């Protein structure tokens, strides 16, 4: 399972480990894997998360959408026909 959307979004406060550019890191998911990429130098790295990093399926929360992100991305994969 991937943590991020396939849509690239900026990771606020992240610093590129290669060129040390601030706020230049985008995160995205490809084929169930999570990557981070620097838009300045093209650095790409696969990210690994602990299995429990993903929220339990029993509780739908919108708190994972951070309002202070540089680029707000609308999450369109809302569950359908599901009681809150
Ligand atoms: Zn970089």
C-alpha cells in the first residue's frame, strides 16, 4: 500500500539531501511505492514507511490533509455509500 497520492505534491519543510534546496521536495506514489523527488536537481529516492503509518480503515479522517501545505491537493478518492 502506498501512503501518497500519485499526484506529486510538495512536502513542506523538506530539504533535498543532495542539493540541500528547501521546499523543493515533492512526494508521490508509483505502483504502490512512495517516492520523494527534488524538483531542483532531479534527486529521486524511494521512501519506506512502517506498516502502521497508514490510518486504520475503521475511521475516515480528513486530518491527514494538512492545510498548511504549499500546494493543497484535493483528495478525490472519497469512499462512496459509507456511513460516517
Ligand atoms: Zn535537490
